[in-house]
């Protein structure tokens, strides 16, 4: 029977980062991907921060920097801002996945595609017997540790009984080879009638096209039907239809709090652990950073020959030390956001037109820690607070000393 120290399930950014960090520390790592090729199908809109590029250790996937953004209310009145330095980067999302998987392979991890995690059975010697399924049939692997980086429907989370009582937002996105709009800015569309629960987006792809999509509540209306309404708004915005999409992606975004992401012989990272920004649905940076933390905790546990829940428990504490406050504040703010009507959203966009508030957005905007700029805006504009429910006052008062982490975050201490 094949034996490995670590089985990583899912070769997205979080899984490949965990595999790389453990392989470079000398552990025998098997990284499996259920799809035939790493990076396909593309799993997100492909807009990342400088932090992601720093964690990847490469800028090879960058197609173009993005300096500006426009936020549209339901009536298509908008607020726009542009920063002197790039605030995000449009990337080749499949290319990033391949790049990170290749880095893991160079560090010594073995990568197998078209292999699916198919369950587990505890083994008497303190390891896990894991069932895998390939096109040729079923096989088993014995592993000391399993890292679940297998996304929103994580089979690893189910197998290890790491329950995930989170909200799943259906998302629908299409890629267009050519598209109108400013290639140096992203566009966000707020509307309860189109995307209740989150928003719609138009993101340049760096090649003259765009990725257009939305995420919404699972309220019985399909994300595809909501997407059709978004397209109608874009026809009004651009004055012409976008044409025929070259690719379509339907997925889910986990929003919420997972009580435990570690147990005996198992850790969860990325979307499997709901390490996703509640205000934007993005999770590449958080997933990669948490994968680094998971690898440091796992390295110590494996070296000690002890992968029990008690030994792996510091992972939960350490990643929440870095992201827990941001996620909690963003979840609280999102509870306010989802109650807003279309009229409320239009009034907020109008209020944000103030030049002082625009300067605040430019100075403090951060796609990895959006609640930070939200607090700044609300603190600078009493009119914004008046537009929102009284519950927002309590959120604002507890956020006074909160600041987003610097780019050069500290490593996990041994």
C-alpha cells in the first residue's frame, strides 16, 4: 500500500501553497486534483492584491495592473476613484494555479490530476487510510495528515466531520474575449433586484476582454437568471450587448464561520475552511496565507510524530489571530448591507461622491481587508451612518482601533 506523510486534496492556490511549504521542509507530499488539469475550470474572477503575488513569489501570472474602480448603484449612478499606484492586478487565474502547483512540484511534492478524494477509514497504526478514485478505478493511500483544500463542497470536511454551517452564495460568471469599458478599472454593481447578498462585477482580463459575474442569495432564484438581469444593466451602462461569452463558470462562495478547521489527522484551508472575505467573496490571499500557517503547524506535528487534534489545534488559533477580526467585522457589516433596499444603495452611492470620501477610499482602500476602509468611510461621514440601521453604530464604535495588517506580515512563531 502506498504511504505518504501528507495528502493535500485540491490543487488550487491554498492546496498548492500548503503542498509547497511542507515539501520544502522535507515531508513526502502527495497533491491531488480532481479535474484532469490543474487550473481548469477557472474558479474565480482573477483579481488579486500585491500580497498574493508576494506569497506566490512571482508576477508571471499578472496580465495588467488595475488602478481604479467604479461602484454603480441600482439606478447606474456611480462613484469612481483612481489611485496613483496599482490597487489590484488582473491575472491569468489558471496560470496562477499552474504556477503554484509547479512550485510545489519543484519543492518535491508529487502531483496527480484526475484523482478524487473518496472517503476515509481510521487505521490502527495512527494513520489514515484514504480512498482515492481515478479514471482507472479505486485505490487507497495511507497518510499521516490530510489537508482539505477541496473547495466549498469539501469532501474532506465531511469525511472528518468538520461541520461547516456557512451560507453558500451561488455565483455565475462569464468570460468575454472583447468587452467595452475601461481596462484600468473594475466595476461593481450593487442592486438587491440583481444580486441580493453580494454584488455584480465587471473585471478586465488584461487582454481586451472581461470577466462578468455576480453572487447572490440562495433564495430560489437561479444565479443564471440573476445574471441575465445584470447583463441588462450592462447593456444600459455600455450602450450595447457584450456578445457571446467564451466561457461560463457556475460555483459557490462560502460566507460564514467554521467552528473548527483542525482535527486528528486533518486540516482545512481555503474555501473548505470558509477563509473568504464576507464583504467581497474573495479568498485567494486568505487561503494562501492560512495554508502557510497550516504548514508550519503541521510541520511541527509531523516532526513530533503526533498529528492529533490537540497537536494541530494551534492552527485554528493562529489563522484566526490574523483574519478572525476582519472576518467578524465584515460579517457584522454584511448583515447591515443585505438589509438595504435599492433606494438605500443609491443614496449611499450619492453620499460617497464627496471628494473627502473619495480621498479616503484612495488612501485606505484594501481589497484584502475591506472592512478597514468601510470603518474609515463611516467615521468620516455622519450622513452615511444616518442612511444605515442603528446597529451600525455599535459596529463602528468597536472598530476604532482596528487596522488592516501591513503587507509584510509576521510569520508564525515557533
